[in-house]
């Protein structure tokens, strides 16, 4: 019997990452194609590459511990706690 | 990339006098906007932690929240660099012969226009607002003859000084034009004087 698990979200997540990569390269293309040639433009392009690498690595680190085989049983935890319950 | 010393249709003795970008205050605004957007997931995490709501420990909701946070951070990052690209690609060049207006409106929308200095009829500088007054930045409007839409130099540094420099260049260009074509002179003014004799 096939059960739904978290891997259902993996491919849409990967698709969104790919779209983000695409828009990042659009930005780099615009800098490469249309910017005025100057040290500042090269610095901007380098900063883009560096920061995007950090963002991607950070994203991977955030999601690396996810167990994608976890079955999708939605047993919600109790949302009340001593701090928010007035009783 | 475009080289500033080899502009398209560059004249023989044409040199760039002014190279203008938007004021650095626009970058500060982008940074504040990004900071505010990044505060939202931090506030949610702080709320969950303070009220000890164990959503992040849930085997399903925890990963979903983590994935959503990762995508949200990437989207905020992309918005930020797109705004920075927009800022970086907005450039105004004033040469000894023309004014070139290069404006980027987001991605895939770019406007380049130019007008000869001899066609410029009106130059206006505007400094409006508290920050603009103290940091001396604002808009410069260049109006050419005919029905062309006026150029707007958005949030440039020292707009009064920019206006004066463009005015001086326009005067120099028009003077050079009159001297190089003495037969043109001021025909209308001379004809008007004759009609009253």
C-alpha cells in the first residue's frame, strides 16, 4: 500500500529552487549585459555570486535533516500552553 | 558591459562630463525593506519559541515550516538583488554634446533615450523632503524642445549642482553652434527689429 510521505514536497521544492536560480542568472545577465564597465559592476556581480552561494548552502543546510520518507499523518499537536491558556 | 569611453554614436570630441547614479539612500531603503521582510519569519519563530508551541518539533509541520522558510528567504533575497540591479542599471550620462537617460524598470524593461544639448530648453532641479534636504539629493528634470517627454534624473546627488553644470554645457553647446554657423545667428530678433523701423 502506497502511503503519501514528505517526498511529495521534494520536487515542488526543487522546482522552486530552480526558478530562484533562473531569476538569479537573469540578474547576473543584466549586470553583465547592461551595466557600465567599472570596478563597481564587477564587484556587484561577484557579490551576487557569493551571496547566492551562501543562500543556497544555507537553504540546503536548513533542509538536510528532513526525513523525506516521513508519512503524511497530520496529528496536530496541542496548541495550548500554560502561557497562552487563560484557564 | 557598456564602456563609458566608447558610447554608441560617439562624436569626435565628445567626452562624458557627468556620470550619475541614484543616491545611496535608495540602497538604504532597499536594505530596510529587506530587513523588515526578514523580521517576519524571525518573529514567527520567536512567537513559537516564547509560547512553547511545538510546531517545529512536529514530524510533518516542522519540515513544512522549514521548507517554507527556506523558500521565503530565497524569494526575499531575489527581490533584494532585483532591486539592487534596478538601482545599479539606472544611469544618466551628460556629455559635451548630449544627455543620455538609461533607466531599468525591473527585469526585462529598459529604457534608453538621449537628447542633444542644443535641443534642451528647460532644466529644473527639485529637492523635496526631510532626508532629501539634509542629504542634498533630489530630482533633475531636463525638458527638450518639441513633444518629447522630459527626462527625469531620479534621486541624484546635489541636483542643484547638476542643474548648473548642465546649464553651462547647454550654453557652451549653443554658443558653439552659433559660432560655427554665423549665418544662423538670431534671425527672429533681427527681423522683429526691422519691422518696427
